[in-house]
C-alpha cells in the first residue's frame, strides 16, 4: 500500500484550514494536492483530532496483525484436517 506524503497531523491541519474559511482550492494549491485527495482525506479524518487519528492508526495496525494471525491459524487448521483425512 502506498504511504501518504503527509502525516495525520498535517492532514488534520489542512482540513482545519478549510473549515476555518479558506477556500478548498487555496488549501489544495498551498499543500500541493488535488481536490480529490483533499476530499478523500476529509472523508477519512474529518471531525477528528490528532489523538483520534493516532488511535485509528494503531487500531488499523493491530487489526492487520490479527487478520494475519487468523489466516495463519486457518491454514494450519486446513492442513491438519487434510493430513487427518488421509488413510495410512
């Protein structure tokens, strides 16, 4: 997955600039992003504080680890069932 050029703090700062009254086009031009990227960021981080964004990031990382563990356990389980079903 491609990493963002901006940190959560920077993205939330951009959103707060726009909410403070600066036109969206100016915010995008100032930070060198497209309006589509801005609205994508706003959909994901709108209404959040920096601490909320950090919590979200840590939860996403933990969720990814748990999904990986689950996939490995399911693979082990399927392998054991396959070995157990064979007649020796």
